C-alpha cells in the first residue's frame, strides 16, 4: 500500500525534461503545454514536444488520471485509489517488464501519483512517441484496404507473425496483458515491420503454477475483432505460430473453442467501435 506521493523519472530523460522545467511531480501534474488529444472519464492525454540539446525534437504522450468523484473512488478502491499502486505506476512497471521480455513497447519515461491521507487524487504516466506509427485498428480499417491485394496479403501475414511472437513471449514469461486489443498495439513503418505494445495497466505476471488458462483471455481479445480483417485460415495460422506447431491436436482444438467462447461477448463491441458490421 502506498500512503504518500510517488514520483519517478527514468535517469535517461531526467536532464532533458529538467531543462524544460519538468523535474518534479507537481510540474507533470500541472503540465498543460502541447496538444490535448483526449479529455474524458477523469483522464487527459496530451501530446507534448520538447527540444533536446542537439536541437532535435522529442515527442511524448502524457496521460493524467483523476479520482474526482466518490463513485470513481469506490470503483478504483482496490486498484490503486487507496489500496495498491496507481494505474500509472502499474502501467509503467508493466512496460518495463515487457521490455525485459524482449517485447517492443512504448518507452516509459516517468510516472507519479499524488495522495491525500493515502487516498489517490491524481496520477500521470509519460511515454515516448513511436515515430511513424499507427494503432493496429487504424492500419486494418484505413491503410490496408487501400493497398494492392497481394501487398495487403503480405502485410497481414507479417502482422500475424509479429502478433503471435509477441503473445508467445508474454505468456511464456507468465505475463497476461488483459487488454490485448488492436487499439493497444502500434504498428511502425510503411512496411509494418515492427509492433509495439502499450496501455497495459491491468497486466500481471503470474507464477507458472497459477498461470493456467489465463493467456487464453489475451488470445480472445486479439481475436475479438479479427473476424472482419483476417481470413479464417489466417487466424488459424496465428494460433499455429503462437504455439510453434504445424497441426492441431485435439487439445489445441478444445483450447480454440474456449478462446472463441471468450471472444464472442467482446466481438460486437469491438467491431462497433471500429465502425464494422458484426
């Protein structure tokens, strides 16, 4: 349990941000320069740019979370509002953990949380922007349909391979993301040759004896909107690559059935959010 204010900034970024007067908790919480991208449900997302010593620009995303109502406090009571670490701290630590697994993530820069008598009032997380990147859902809805069929097929195959490898690395290290949706994956470059994971505050690392079928929830979230954008054979190829197998066993078929069952209640909502018909 954390009863007092918490602030941490990666030493690699401390000098740069300190030069711009952003060297303590209060300066981050009151930071309002840049572009406000989102402001809803007790949170804000800012896109901010600073100039480094070489005259180059560095761009960051600053997320702020506010506990500004009794209802929200009750809902978040055991998720950092009073007991445990804040959402910002959990995501920062999870991004560090995923990076240690060899998974590309949005680089965590700093986090902080402000408390009053142990009660969380607000917190923040800052990450570095991934240049020339888009959310996977944007790529699938807007970019791929404009490509030639052959190139689109090659891009989908590349995405399947990267998604399967990322999921395998997470789960073999005992980590479950619990929000492995298209919107929480960035695709970098015109050739879609790298993916980056972010927005993982609900993720958790489990000991092997407790992991059980929990990874199937991640497989369900990634499949929840896949029916529109990937063929059935491509979704099967993802599963085969994830398990590094060439053909399904009866046990794998049962596992796929469980994944599809978990994905079903998520599917309609995800496709509506992407403007797709279910």
